[in-house]
């Protein structure tokens, strides 16, 4: 049997702070960093529809230099550039990304672009308001450079200094968005198990993530004020992303990114759509992994795809491409974009004909 070697890379995150009220510790983190001119990166809905951004600005006091509050979904390149310009204008010496996955991705890319343009690498703090879990990586996605296609950026300087997990913050996130991004955690765990670089460490993390996330989402759907369930879901996201970092995202994730970029579909919703079909497609090639996924979902090995579909239904989320505005005439374009994105990540995607067939099954 051929021997395999693994290189486990860890993003250079200094600390993860979790628990109710954890966001109150952001000013002290910035103080320890010596930050004097901090730019907050966020989005319009969080800044104008909740008290969260105003509260953080007030808590930061004189350290708050400005807030970029107009980052749109999927981190458009034009918005990222505008944030870079604002950071430069206020001479920012640190960033706080406060929002969902698009804000997280944008904050990381802003830090990278500033470093490329001669600034000292800026430390940054991430306060996620969803469960997409991108805050733990030194990678990000951005749209706009190629219309309708998400491109990837990877750089060690894109690792956060601090990640803050506060379940109280999630109370201001629309319930559908919270639950759907929780399906992204399910996506990460499944892909780590059935992807091409499985390892005992990633298996353990992924199975525990699935064990936590499924009841946590169901409990939150029943009682949105259940902070213990919300924190369990955040911890599950932490686990799931760490196993993906050491394995690799795979077909459901890469295909989902291109679905999101092409038809402006929320990231978590793409996982609701892709996971059951991809699990069935990959089933015969990874039976042991499929048994682990199904076992964590509480069903027999062959019932895993149906269990994923049933979970999406219990959460009240869409499960078909026809429900989210997809255009069947563009399936071939999405297939080719998926192959290109997979190559960028070192993933050998199936042929375009297979991908179009999978998209048809998702329809």
C-alpha cells in the first residue's frame, strides 16, 4: 500500500473568544494590539437595521476611525476596493470585520490589498454574525473580476488576529440566514469526510461538528432565543472549518460557490441544494465516509442523502435550484466555472457533462 504524507497548515489566528457577550471584549483586544485608528467593515443591513455597529463604535471610543458599512453580498471587487480606499484615507492601523461571510471575505482581502500597496500588514478582528465559518481561514472569495464568477484569494496575511463568537450577536441575524449558513457548516463537515484528503484528525472534527450542528439548528428553529443552541452551532462551525483547512473543500462547496455567484444565491442555500445530490453522486466512491456522514445524521449509510434533504425541509429552507432563480440555460457556464475554480484549488472536478447532469438533478 502506498504511503501518504499530509501537511497540516494552520492559519495564524492568535485567539478565538466565545460566549454570550464576547463582543464586548473587542475594544480590549484592539487596545492590546496598540490600534489607534480602526476601520470597521460591515454591511448596510447590520449598520442601519440593528444596534450592533453603533454599540461597537461607541465602545471603541477614540480608536474608531470610520465604518465602511456598504459591503454587498459575495464581496464585489468594487466594494472591496472602496473599503481599501477608505482604510487608506483614515490611515487605519487595524480592521474589524463585523458581519456575515461576505464581510469576512472582504475584510481579509482588504488587509491583503493594503499590504500589497506598501502598508504594514494590518491586524484584524472578525465578529461573524452567521455560521459560514470563513473567519478561520487565510482565504477568501470575491466577485466582479469576471462577471458571474467567484474568484479565490489566498495569503497568510489574511488570517485574523482574533475571532469573536458571540451567540447574542446572532439574535439580530434573520433566522433563515442563520439556519442556512448553518447548512454551510454541514457542508464543510461532509466535504472533509468524503473529500480526497481524509485524515483521522479531520474525520474526528467533522463527525463532532455534525453531531453538534444538526440538533443546534433544529433547536434554534424551534426557539430562536436559545443562546446555548446558537453557541453550539458556532462551535460546530469552528470545528468544521478546521477540518476543511486540513483536508480540502470538495464538489458540493466549489459547485455551490459558482451557483451563488451566477444567480446571486446565498451561500448557505447553495449547500441546501448541492449536498444531497453530491452525496448520492460520490456515494459509491467513498462508502466509509458516507457511512460516517449518515451515522452522524442518525441514519443508515444509504439513507444519508435523504436525511440531508429532510433536514433542509425541517429547517424550512429551499432545496431546489428552481426555487432560487437559477436559469437552466446557464448550467454549462456554471459547470465550466466550477471546473476552473476546482483547478485553482487543486481539485479535479468531474467533467462538464456530469456537472450539468448534477445541476439538472438539483433543478
